[in-house]
């Protein structure tokens, strides 16, 4: 990954309550910000590695503007106890997810039951929200076009667990803390 660029504030948000933002509110923020050309154009794109800028999310949430070169992805991961949302600003992103809640700790490897895999493609202007413990991977499967997306999480990410996958077997490979990606 390339070094992060300076923080950029997104488009002004409508008034909000002091309550923690819901996944729907995070999605509304991601969609609104993804539609703001000034914010999207502020992201430097690298032809080989993902780039990102930290944004000010709603209600104390953590938010990111991320650039995806052709053929890049996140690998399988979760966001621990944070709920979240993301929206595609440019290009197309594919999300592969699991329709099952994994134990949050106490395991190293699990065999997934048949039928838990889900896949969706999100073109520019589309997004999705998700709850706590959501396991997924996000990919730019294009061979020629960069994608750009906006992501928001609440509470701010306490950690990210990264998984390896071989067929139905999911293996915990790494736990990252905020200092690893900021």
C-alpha cells in the first residue's frame, strides 16, 4: 500500500443526534461522500497499491476514502465489534461475505457450512451497510479501471482480524490494531 495522504473532510453532513450512528446512518454518509467529486478527486491513486485518506465520519465514527488499483483486494477480514458501511464512488467493487456469525475468539480454524457464501457487485453510487462481526473481502476485479470507495465504522475499529481461506476452511491468520494501518 502507498503511504496515506493527508486527512480531508467530507461534504457537510445533515444535523445528527448525539447517539452512536447506526449502520444505515453510516451508509448514508458513505453514499453522500462517495457522490462528492471534490472529496473523491482528492485521493491520489497509485497504479500498484491501494491508497487511502482518513475522513471525519459522523458521530465519532472512523471513515476512509480508499483507492483500489485493478486486481487489488482486502482478503478475508472482519471489523470486530464495529458496524459499518461502504459505498463505491468510482468503478466497481465486488464484496464476498459470509452469512454466518463466527465466534469472536477461541478458535484458529473453522470449516464453513455449505451455502454461507454471498457475493455482490457494487457499481459507482451503490453501497451497503453491515453489522458487527461481518466477515468479508472486497475486490476490484477490473483489469483496467481503478475503483474508489468510502468506508465508515462505529465504534472506530478496535482491530481487524484477517483470515485465510482454502475452500470451506477459514483460518485466523493475523490480528491488526489501529497502529498497524494509521
